[in-house]
C-alpha cells in the first residue's frame, strides 16, 4: 500500500497571548491525495485554568468547535473552498486565544489512524 504526504498542525489554546503559554487542544490533519481534512479537539479545563483561572470555557470550546465545523461538509463560509484552501485558512498565523501551531508533514497509509495517533501524542496526557 502506498504512503501519501499529509500535513498537520496542533490546535492550541493561548489564554493570555501576551504570556505565550499554551496547551494543545486539538489536531488538524490534511492529506490532499486522499481528499481528507479533519480536526479533532478536546479541551482539558483543568490545564486551561492552570494557565488562566479566568478563562471562559464555553467561549474556548466554541472557538475550538469551529475547526471541526470548517472541515465538515457544511462548513459555512468555507463551504466553497477546496480542502487545501480550508487547511491554509485554518493554519494561517493568528494572535488569538485559539490558533493553529506550525504546519508539519509526514507520510501515511491511513490519515484517520494518523490523526488518532497524533491526537493521542499531542493532546492527551
């Protein structure tokens, strides 16, 4: 079975941008040869409140959810964009509380399995 190139970025929560402290709360993975774009998110409220006890969990969860929505079939304003265009838009640098980290690449035979592996490695403790 052939391996295909994929790109991924950690989805980070930076509750106080001026401090630069962050936690990983998701992974965004794009594999163009397999027409695959998916985000998986999970917020750990205890880790977030360790960085900023005043962080608004509902707002952060809503912002994280937009990554998953943007990858779906009904992606709102991004619905007309190609999967690659969506990935580029989602990984564009931002100075916001929820943002994507740097883009990395790899090879995979199964993008879904790769997303699960990266999520376990980068997000879950």
